[in-house]
C-alpha cells in the first residue's frame, strides 16, 4: 500500500487515468457488482490498514459535526455547548452545517485518535464511504478520495486490474 506521505503526488499523476477509468466503469460495469467489489475491497483492505498511522482524512478536511450531535459532543468533552461551539466549530452560512475551525481537524489527536472517541461524527466513521451503496453514482468523489486515502487509491488500482483497464492515450 502506498505511504500516506507519497499519496497526493502519486494520485495527482493518476488523476486523468482515474477519470478515464470512471468513464470505463460507467459503460462496462454492472452497478450491483461494482458495489459488491467496493464492499469486498473495503473490507479486505481496511482489515489490514491502521488508519491511525495516516489520518490524511483528518489532516486534509474540516470535520463536520451535525447540529443534533453538538450537545452530546460537548458533554463528552465535559464542556458547555457554547464553549464547545466557540472553541471548535464554524457554521457554514449557505448550508447551516457546522464544521471544525481548522485543518487538520480540531479533534485529531497526536496519536491519530479522535478527541470525540465514540462520539465521532457518522461522516467521519463512514469515510471514505466505499462500503456504501451506489458507488457508481459517487465515482467523482472516490477519485478525489484517492488523493487523501491510501486505501481508496489501492482500491482503484485493484479495480483497474479486475476490469483489465488500460489507460487510453
């Protein structure tokens, strides 16, 4: 598996190829079979990978905290809702959603764990969403995630092998 520090450069070099692969999948892949392939690769690769040694997702994105989780998260950190919000969160004007103030995520600890523990937002728990249904409809996101997550990068490379994909020049 590619080292997290080498990922962004390697994925950028493959970005055009990955877009071509996306087009190939749209024409040649069965949606249900592709979902099964992603689920299998997700299960296999994440079973072997220690995300705490990477955490590019936490380093490169703002965390997103649903409004309904704010009170619970504040209590978990033993602080008031107001203090939690002022210390950790910004509100996105257009959507009204809350995200962390900084990148890397304000909840990322030095050991790679999340300050919120089991209260970690669902979007973080499910990232990179490669075991979720309708992967065909989210191939653009998956290509973007390949620049962040070594496991997603590896998934795309393995899928190219499975489908016998060769880059078209």
